[in-house]
């Protein structure tokens, strides 16, 4: 085996110099004098031991992934493996061999794609497109759709990756709706990532395919899938199209359009989302609240939300989420505008009263907290018992008075007091039978 160039170990070398000398090619060997072997023979755990260094240099992402088997790797290992894929493009090719191996299952192939997508380099994208074009990746349509969605995890997809997704989406016309929706979702997310990283022309061409199919969609599931994909792209020019979809007669389309507006932080989009909070369908209001939570809401828009809450037009099932949304710290909502925040304060007090803990054991604490927040006095223990459905007077009578203090010099005794309300327990009597 050839020696690594420039790597010579001598007796008496310092540990730092020996560490610098061991930066060699993974396929090369190191010349180890016998004196060094004798010097380190007493410490088998020495990290500078040559066999340890050779074993560490031979470790690859592919071999480790195979060794894990069905055990999912940790987050730390995935981060380190993705970093290694970025600095060593050869590791991407070795992962392609794992994907193509007939002995690998779909879970292992999914992990290979996850690592390549996390790396996100041009070499990793080339490998992903190549393995996804193989017949072994297309044996099952649903599994292939799950594989394709890994391309949407790439932070900076290039032009060939977008074109590959466009071709896969075009091929899915003959597939079932869930497969076609998954391909449209991957195309939309990748288009949004490409737009964010500067690939504007490629992103526009990819989004045009989704926009064209949305204008021709007839079924509700197809409309929902394409509206979601277009919202993931996040083009401001699609605002009018998404606003028009938010007025659809079907609640599922309105809910999908509300979520699609989450990336368009514009005044018209926020106004429509606030209006959708009062939608008769719960899923539409829930989607609108989710999208509105990602926007920069100003004081006037927050006041409109508070007025909807006070008018009872927001579903009560969203009280917890609406309370967190209104109470979220915002720099543009201050006490210097009391007229504008009066409705917000009233809505907060109302929601605090309606979101008390349902656990009866914490009822006294919850009632006191709500009373303090509303400016009123906390309820007494009698009021707490009455709210639980208990008779206050009966509860007082059932508690016996304390025994009198013992006389000096006498032995204290326990007095048993029988109240009139206490029922008497019948004593069993012997039954005598006559012959």
C-alpha cells in the first residue's frame, strides 16, 4: 500500500505534530516506527493510535447508514452527515449506491434522499434526480410521490431540479389525486425556494404550469391542491387569484386559499384573512387564523379581530388560539392609543374568562386569576362551592365544631359528637329460629 506523501512519524514527536502529520488521504497508509508502537502500546484508547486514525478515515456516510439498519439516526448525526456531504461530493455518489442497492428498503432510500436534500449542493441534486429517474424508485406511485417531495426540502433548488419536478408533475396526470397533489405540492414549495434564492425566471416558468391548471380545474380536490401549491410559490402577482378563490362556495377551497395567503404579507391579504375569521365553517376560520399569525398585524387590524370576538362571530372553539394571537407581544400596539386598544382589552378579558381551566381542582385559582384580570374581587370560598353545585349551608353544618380545650391536669380525650343530620347505621341482630 503506498505511503501518504509527506507523512513521516518519528520517535519523540509531539502530539500536536503527530496530529498534523496524520492529515492524509483516506486510501493511503502511514509509516509507523516500532518505537512509536511501543510508546503507545500501554494506552489502547489513545486517539492518535494509528489503527484508530485509519479506521476513522475509512468511515463514510453510506457505510454508517447501512450499519444503522432500521434504527433512525440522531439529529446530530444527520447534521454532521449533511455537512460532510457538502465538503465531500464523493459521499453523494456512495449514497446513490445505497439507494440503488436491491437489498435496501424504502425507509433506507428515504433517509438517503433526506441527507442529500439537507446537503442541497449541486452534486447532491444531480444524484437525487438520477436515482429518482430509476425504475427502482418508480415501482409504487405513492412511494415515488413521497420520494419526489424530498426535492421540495432543498433550500436552493437549481433550474434542472425545477424542470425535473415540472416533468414529474406532468407525468402524474394519469395518477390518482393524492399522487398528483403530492407532486403539485413539491413543485410549489420548490418554486417558492427558487424564488427566494434568486432563481426568478425558473420559478416563474414553474409557477405558470400550476396557474394554468388552476384556471382549468373543475373538481374541489384539484382546486385545493393547486391553490395550496400556488400559495407555496408565494408570488405577489397571484394575490388576485387567491382572493378570488377565498370566495369559493366550497369551504375546503376557502380554507386552502386562506392558508395560501400566509406568504403574502399585504394589506389586502390581511383584510381578507380577518374577514375569514368570521366564516361559518370552523376549518376556514382556523386556516385564516393560522395564516394571519404569520403576518405583521397592525393596531387597526387587531382591533377588527377584537370586535369580531366581542360580537361572537369568531368560533368559540378557537378561543385559546385567538387569545394567544391577540396577546402576542407587538411593538405597534401600546398603551399610548387607549381608544384603539379598548376593544382589544375587552376581548382579552372576555377570552380570559372563557378559557378558564376545566379542571375543578384548579377552579379557585382560575376564578381568582380571571377576577384580578377583570378588576373585580376574587370569589369567596362560598361562591366557589356554589359554582360547583354544592350547598354552602349543608357543608357548614356537616363540619363538627372543635372539641373544648382540656382542663389543667386532666388527660385529653376525644369527644365523639353525633349530629342530627348524620344517619344511624343499623346494627345487625341475631335471628333465633324456633324448632
